């Protein structure tokens, strides 16, 4: 049994199969480049309770990518993301600085850049009291540098 394919039928099938393959490849590439894989963390979340923060002897607490810092005025938050390339600075307790491991930027505990290559200060997310004596942070809202939450 032999099949008699015409040139027109062969070309039509080739075009259909090629177009289908390209469509599947394009769909896969689009999904690959548009999906980061990990879900984005929530922008608002609790960082501690009022009694917990009042009891802290250390004026700093790290929670989910945010530093909570207490000074004589009250509590404020710093986003732990270097303004140079987005790395996560680590606390150097002796120097009282946040030091970026990627390129050596240094930030004081007010979030100001004291050594480059970062030139801008760390972002200050909004800090507020929740309904059940919880302290919340909102990383999508920026707080004024003079803001302090008094507990």
C-alpha cells in the first residue's frame, strides 16, 4: 500500500506542523520568562507584638527582610535591601553598621549610606499598630525618615 502525497499536501502539512511547533515553543518561552517561580512575599505583615518589642533589650530586631530599630524617639523600620544592587546587608554589631556583602556598602542604623558604592539610604517602610497589639510593616509604603512609632 503506498500513499500518494502531492507536493501541495506535503507543503501544507509541513507548514501546519511547523506553525504548531513554533506556537508551543513560544508559549513555553513566554511562561518561562514571565514566571519568576517563587511567589512574592506579602507587602504587609506583623513584625512583633507591643509587649515583645517593649521587652527587647537589644534595640534591633530582624524579621522577614526588615530591620526594626529603636532609638530615643521610638521604633522605625529599614528595608534590608542595599540600594546599590539589592543584596542583603548584614549587621556588624561592633561597628553598629549594616554591611553589604556584595560590594561593601555600609549603612548606619538610621539607614544612611556611609560608604559606597551605594549612594541612597535604605528604604524606610511604613510601621503601624495593628488591631491586636501587633506592630505591622508595609513594604509598599515609604515612611518619612523622622517617623517613629512610640510604644
